[in-house]
């Protein structure tokens, strides 16, 4: 009888613990959804892992950024135990998502925490350039982002800006030293992409810098 009593005690404790964990899990993702970092803080203090993924396998930090819960994302990014180089199913990191979303404060925090500014393949600068977020582009460049980073198909940030972004993004990259003569695997240059997109002002900048680039190269 004594052994049975012990068994029921252990079972009761186990069930109570499991329910507590399940409750914390639900509370954690509810706090992210409603952007309540104070609730996340309480759970982390109780030992909840801030890297916990949701039921679809999306890491909490990435989920917070994608959900627009920026206060929660800032809190998570500030925690020493949070893995800032986690990725989603598309291979995107928190810094890449902050770059395309123009979340400067968050990007600063992620970089401070050691997030990779330069990645093999698509990099944060590609993402910032795609949207023409010039302040974000400057931040990344100030933190040693490689300006001519190549995606898996050879596309550079300048090419992304030429096709998708306003001309000031193109101008910024050119002034910072981006190579306007590079071509991707489809043999398209930034100028080709600007012309395809009908971006006349970007094409003007590119032609001017290509001419200057060629004069400089021939002079050397």
C-alpha cells in the first residue's frame, strides 16, 4: 500500500508539472501575440526558455518580429540566453527580418548581441537594399557589411536596389563603393535590372558610376 501511495504522489507531481509547462507555453506565445514583454519577462524569470519554438517550429524571436511584436522582440533579443542566429524555414535570421522591416533599434541590438552582418548567400544588406531602407543600409555598412555580397544566384545588394528600391538606395550603395559592373548568374547587371524595372533615375546614377568606374580601372 505504501508503494502505491508513493506512485500516486509521483504521478500527481508529474501531471501538475506537465500542466504547468503547458500553461507556460501557451502564456509565452500569447504574450508574444499581444506584445507583452512584461509577461515574457515573468516566464523567463521562472525558467522558461526564450528560444522555445511555436507549434510550427518557428523560434520565438523570429515569431515576434514577423508578428510585429517589436517590444517583445527587443526583450527577447536583449536576453543573454536568446540565440540571435536562429533561422526560419526560409533560412532568414532575425537581423535579416529586422533589416527588411526597417527596425533600426532591433537591428542595433541584434548586432550588439553578435548577429551575423555577413552571411553566405542572402545577407541582411540584400534585404535592406530591396526595400530601400537607407538608414538600415548605413547601419549595416558601418558594421562591416560586405557591399558586394552575392546571393546564391550572384545577385548583389546594388542589383536588388536597382530593381526594387527608390533611386536614393542605389545612389547610396554606389557612393559607398558598390561595383556597378558585376553581373548575376543570368548575366544581368544592376543597370539591366534598373532598365527592366523602368527606374530611369537609378539607371542614370548607374551609367554615371559605370563610366567613372571604367575610367578609374583603366587609369590604374
